[in-house]
C-alpha cells in the first residue's frame, strides 16, 4: 500500500514546481489539473460545457480556456456549474490512478481544491504550497497574461491560503529561491522514506 501525499495550495503558489521536483525524485504524481485538461478535450464533456456556457467559450471548434476562466471566476454560480460537471469524473480518475500506483512506496496527488471537495482522508499527509499574496498576484498576472483585477478574482475564488496552511501536515514555503523550495521537498521525502523503512524493519 502506497504512502499517499495530497498536494494543494493557492493559485500561483508554485504547485507545478513541487510536482516537477517530485517527478525528478522518481515519485509518481497524479495531477487533478492534468485530468481536467484531458476531460476538456473529451467530446462528451465538451458538449456538456457547450450546453452550460454556450458557443461563446469556443473558438474555431476548440474550447477557449481563457474565456471560460473569465466567466467562472467572475460568477460563483457559473463556477459551481463547471465544478459539478468535472469534479465527479476527476475524483473517479484519481482513485483509479491511485489503484494503478498501489505498489509504489510513495504517490503524490496534486488537487488544487483538495479541502474544498473534502477529500483530506484520502491521504496519509497533506502538503500545502505557500506563497504570500503579493507573490501569488505577480506570478498569476505574468503566467496567465491577465489584469490585476482578474488575478485577484482567481485568488479569492479559493479558500484563503492561510486557512489551508492551518490544515496542512507539512507546508512548503515557496517565497524564496528555487533551491530553498526544492530542498524542503527533498528533505521531507527523505523523512517519509525513513519512516516507511523503519516500519518495515
């Protein structure tokens, strides 16, 4: 049975960096965001999205993710509609992939809305990736090429990062240099391996 790490945090806090570092360490990673992107290419879910949001979120037959994001981050009711559509299949797929990795010693699962969907008990420990509001804001504006107003809407659509930190078993502070963040991850993974090996002695 795998030791399961749930990874969450606010938008723009650096979850992708954590995922990539874990992959470099040979840890299998399941990403809810990747599963969502896969679903948003599936004709079945594309048709469902079209029925809910109309043709305005499509461009030349392709889903315009930026346009969809503008809508859902401007209206809680619209965001809830998308979540109600995508969350059940995403959670089902995460369970399936966890089963596929059950023989691995450690498996990490990145779920941006981990606390919001209430799956804390799926994991042996939960990591929260933290960065201060100002850094989040700067990263989102630069990464997504959006206005400050739009970036603030996206941050406020989630549980405040400080609340997530209180619920974490382990916090990764991603507000300094790259090496500092990577060292926190490496050290924690080493501690988990030691714990696993000591249990098996």
